[in-house]
C-alpha cells in the first residue's frame, strides 16, 4: 500500500517497543508504548511515560515509518501465532493523532490490534480508534472517586462512564485490575469492582494483576521521588480469593501472564 511522505514522517514520543510479548493479548505481539498520561498513579511502573516528551534513553521521538519498521521485523511471528500489535503507554490515547495514524495503517493491513488504556479519555475523540481494535484492555483501579483521586491524581467518574461506552462498542473488552495491598486489595473493594463490571459489561471478562516494583529504578533515573506509601504485592491466597469472587459472580477470567 502506498503511504504519503507526510504520514510516514509524522513523529510522536515512544518508549522502546517490546517485541515477542505474550502478556498483552492473543499470540505473540509487539507492544508500542506511547508516552503521555493524564494520571499519576503512585505505583506507576512507567513514570517515563508521564509526559509526551523526549527523555534520554527512555522516551524517543520516532516517526510513523520507524515504528512501522519495528513492527515489520516481527510480522512472521504474528502470522504464526495469531498475534499482532498492542498499544500501551503511558496512556496511548494522549497522542491520539499518532495512535489513529498507526492504527489505521495496521487495521487496513488486517493485523490483530489491541489497546491497553486507563480509560481516562474523551470517548468521542477516540471512538474511531477504539473501533479499529480487536481487544480493549481497560483498567478499573478503585470505585471510590476520592480515593482514586488520592492515588492517581484524578477522580474515576470519566473512567467508569467510559467502561459503559466502550462496552457498547461490542469489542472484546477485558477489565484489568492492578491489585495492590494498601490501595484496593480488600474483599469488599474487589467485590464492588467485580459487580460494576458485571452490571455494565456484557459477557464480562477480567484480569487481576498483582502489584510489582519492577519500575522503581526508573524514578531514580528520572530524578523523581517515590511517595512513601506502603504498597505491597498481595499474597497468592488473596489473588485466588479475588479471582474466585469474580467467577462466583459470573465473570470470566483471562490471564496472559
Ligand atoms: S495510568 Fe498507567 S501509565 Fe498512567 S500513571 Fe497510571 S499506571 Fe502509569
């Protein structure tokens, strides 16, 4: 397919693409991380993606052409595994023009597309992008808006409304919950989230992700302080308890980990 120079030279801000991922959708995938995020989760593992700006060795200015050439290297794996491309972040919809351009090119080529999103976006502004996705992973972190604001910098009303709107698109929708002791790892909090999903998502599917500290080294590198919260990874017993709660409420579980 012929693509105009203008499109191929368009630039955006990206973290290093991750190839051969099996954790973020079906088959073998390439993860494209777009920088920029309206939230500031206290536990964020990708703080380099807070803003859509270049950061030495962490966030790069890349053109559509460069991103497509990264994707091209892996095409053989997508075909053989039923995989494709997953857009992640940051919050991928912040650079909506770039995300739209890449999605449109890959959609027209018939690639399997997924997005991981915080759900914090203007739905009408990105509806066309979401409609090109095969699978949408969307987070719910907390049901109480004030707690949500305390831990992420924003209330959760927009996210909860967007869950309903995205569900109505009829795409495969997987609600992800980062499970964090000190934030949301209680039976009643999980039950509230599970029941919201059950009420508003037809054929509900969820994935529970235990908190990890793999990104902590980046705070030092970026000269950012880590708030002194006592977050912990939940025990396997707790994770099992929450998963069983979801199943007993009629929610299907997915796990790509
Ligand atoms: S939504 Fe994701 S990328 Fe944004 S601050 Fe929260 S954890 Fe980090």
